[in-house]
C-alpha cells in the first residue's frame, strides 16, 4: 500500500526535474534558414529601391525604405550574426567593405559640412532680417533650406553605404 502512494510522488518528482533541467539548458542560437534568406532578399530589394528613390530625389520615400531595410538587416544580425562571423571574408569582400566604409564616412562628413553651412546661412538670414534686408534674408533662407536638404540626402546616402556592407556580409543567405 505504501508503494502505491509513493509512485505518483516519484513520477511527479521526475517530471519536475526534467522540466527544470530543460528550463536551465542554454537557449540554442537559431539556425539561419530559408526564412532568413527571404528576409535578406527583402532587405536587399528595399535597399535597391531606396537607392533609386534617392537618385530620383524622392528623399522621404528613400528614407522610409532605408529604415525598413535597416530593421531587416538588424534582425539578420541578431539571428545570423554568429554564422556570419564564422564565415571568412574573401579579399575582394574585405576590399569592398573598406570602400563602402570610406564612402559612408565621406558622405557623413559632407553632410556635416552642409549642415554647418546651412546653419551659418540661417544665422546670416536672421541678421539680415533684423537689419530690414528682407530680400537678402529670404535668399539666404532658401540657400540654407537647400543645403539642409542636400545634407539630409547625404546622410541617407551614408546609411545606404553602411547597409551595402551588411548586404555583402549576409550575401551567403541569398545563395
């Protein structure tokens, strides 16, 4: 009779210990698979569209596409980053990565310079307006606006160069 009472207790203890061990086991890194290849292809497609939109001067649309592409590449980085890190880059890929990094840095530097110039023209515009030179003020304001827009375009272009690096690093998913 005692054995009859002990069996459910032992079974419950075994179930508890096995579920506890499973909970304590480290979570496995997800494997890169067909879903990740779909995400990669979508991110690349968005990036290509963004580049075309930026070239056609649809800055807002380009920015939106870059943002969406960036979020997809971020998912790939989180879920397939370890796999990517284990894959050695070819000399050509390393060279292309360096080129894109330089292009991105140059675009950011140019954007920063344009922002400073626009801010200076905006300040001069305010000074001209305070002196009663309305035409000069409006002209400087237009120039500042144009430089702000070009700076914004250059920031987006730099982001595209950065994402092209991600595209290259995860291109093994598209094959």
